[in-house]
C-alpha cells in the first residue's frame, strides 16, 4: 500500500512538473509554474513556490511554455511559439506552426499574452478655469474645455471643444467683453492597419469679438499612428479639404438709410492640411498634450490658417489635475478690422477619465 502511495506521489509530481511552464533567469536561477503575461517590459509569472511574481524582461534568459504563447510585435505582427529565448538585444522564437526559429530585436517586442481588452475603450477629460481681479483694475475670464475619445480596434472617434470669454474695464469704467470664442471639432479615424489610418475631420469656430461668424474646416486624408500607449500617444496626418469662413462687421451705412450697415466677407478655399497629436506622460504625476494643424490654401501657400495648443497637466490624484494651457489661432487673411492672431493662456483644474 505504501509503495502505491509513493508511486502515485512521484507520478503526480513528475506529471505536474512536465506540464508546467519554466523561466530561466540570466543568473542561472529557474522557476516552475505558469506564465501569465508580459506588458511594458514587466513579466508576470505564477510560481509554484513563490506565488505570483513580477520581474523585468531584462533579467529573463529563456521562457518555455506548455501552451502556445502569443508574442506581439510593435508593428502589429503576432508570433506563436512555445519558446522565447533572449540574447543581448535580441530574442528568438521557434514557431508552433511549422515555422523555423526567427530572431528579432528586443526593441520590437510589444507584449506576450496581453490581457484581452474591452472592444470599446472610452477616455477623455474636462477642465474649467476662472479668474477675477477687482480693485485698481477689473478683469474676469473663464473657460471650459473638454474632449472625449472612443476607440476600437479599427475605429477612433474624437470630439473636443472649448469656450473662452474675458471681460475688462475700459478707461471710462465700462465693462466690456474683450474675448469670446467657441470651437468644436470632430474627427473620425479608420485603421487599415495597426498604424495606418484614414480620417475625416470637421472643425467649427465662432469668434464674437473678431466678427467671425463661422469658420468651417472639412478635411479627408490619411495618417500614421507612431505610438499609442499610456505613456506616449503620437500620430501625424494630412490631406486635402475645404475651408469656409464668413466675417461680418458693422460700418456706417453709406446710403444714410440706417445708422449701421453690415460689411460681409466670405471666403472658400481648397486647402492641404497637415498636423499632429501628441500626448506624453513622462511621469505618473505629469503629462503634456499638444495639437497642431496647418491649413494652407492650395492656390497660394501664403494664405493659411494655423492652430496650435500645448497643455501641461499636474495630477493631484489619479484623475484630478491642475493645468496650464496655451492656445494659438492664426489667420493670415482675417476680416476687416479683425486680428490675425488669437492667443489664450488658461489656468484651471480638470478631471481625466
């Protein structure tokens, strides 16, 4: 009876070992257990002795798995193998589907067995700022800024907007609005590959002080997603489009029938847009966001509209942040008595989700 029990224990032990995954470290140590995942250079392994551990991939020499591993490269390719062998700045895999051993640069590695993510991912932020100064001088300004992004494997929809208003006191003591503008933009991206996408963009701006009734910018084009991680999101894009704008201002009525008449200026231009979006988080408590678009007229590149914004966010909690944002909107051919350059400096607080 004892012999049977001993035999059963030995067989069970051998069976469990033979059907376990194994990690060999560069210092020669071995771990037996179950491989779980590798993301952002961190390998998660459930050891039979030490439990779940997390180690840097730089310390790992070889991985042997009983199950086929899904090895994801940064260019979107997915390799399938039961082995992963690293050497210096390279790693090698032996295919599970009649593929010979292949070698890749370690910098090309994105993840191994990454967790299944939701098919639809939502993200965004909203922020507001208000300052008021009273005494020898008077000024008030307020702003609301928001954006929301919906992302799937093939689709991305981005909607963002802002409203900015400022009031000052003139020499006679009357309070007057010196800045008031509203912007909303929608952009749809369709990913043909993991990196390459086509897009359709619509942007609307109205500026009460500069007599801008509207400026519509409609563009269809293509872009490239250089990086899309929690630390760095960067893409560039460009394509042809149509810019339509209307300025209207009050002038003395030349007919004398009214006190004021309207001076209306309309423009329609075929444009060639280029731009980028950057979101960089060098630290858990700090992030930098920037957007740039350049819309020159196809007929005359000296006529163009340019928009740029840059924002630094300092996180108080995981979601709550304080921010400083700079916004520039330049029109090389503004309406009569309208400024060509709009700049806003906004200090506020926001919530990121």
